[in-house]
């Protein structure tokens, strides 16, 4: 009730929900394709951000107390970078503390408004063996959560899905994911009237 009365939130829909970041980081940093492509590219952008932070807020001082610049810039995995960069800036003990305190799994039992969560089974950022369906209405939870897990979609890949000839024939103008999220929000809106 507080979500509705205090914040005027009557429902939500999300895709790519990071249920357990501690598990997920092991997938992101796993040797092979994920580490070579996803982790390596993500790490490059994170290091650019760290350099920006250093220049903008730390007078370009690599000995800053704000974060561990040396270890952030020498990190070879996302986990190493996050351990060097996040704790001091955001008040976490270390990267594991950050993962545990920000993973959405721990907040699911407190959800009080209808929520649709759509994740893909083949998302390379998420542990494929962890999908907490028990926290949804389909799994017996009292929380008003509906979870959908598609077989394919990658990490938000279906957001940019090109329409197939079949989809074009049924006059679908947007990919599946935005359509599903909008359909759910529309249902919540219409139900609340």
C-alpha cells in the first residue's frame, strides 16, 4: 500500500533483473567468450569512467582516497575492478558486500505491487542455474510477481530484435519485449481503474 499511496507506483515491469550479482559476476568473468568479449569491453568502459572520476573529483591524483585507482586500472576482471572502485565511493565493505546488498533477489518478498520480470535463459551475464521462480505467484509466493523466462534473448537482446517476416505479417510494429512490458503496464493501469 505504501508504494501506491506514497509513491504512486501501481505496478512495474523489468527485463534483465540481476537476481544474484554474486553468482552473476562469476558468469561475466568466466574464461572464454564472456570474459574475452563482454567482460573485456565492459571493463574498458569502466576504466574510462574511473579515469573521469579521478580527473573530475580527485584532481587527477592517482593516490586519491576516494577509490583504489591503481587496482581499478590494473584490473583484469569486472570483479577486480568493482572491488577497487565501488566500496569506498558507495559505502560498501567490498565488491561481495555490494553484490549481496544490491541483488534484487533479496527484495522480491517485499514487492507489494504487480511486477513482471522477464529474463532470458541464455543471458550470458546471469547464472543459468539460478532462477527464483519460488518468489513469484507461479512458484507459490504471496508477492504479486509474475516471472517470464524466455529460452533465447541474451542480455537484453530481444530489446533490439529485428522483426521476422511472420511478425511483420501480423502487423507487429515493435519487438516482443517492449510489447510485453507495455502490455503488462497497460493491464496494471486498466485493472487499477
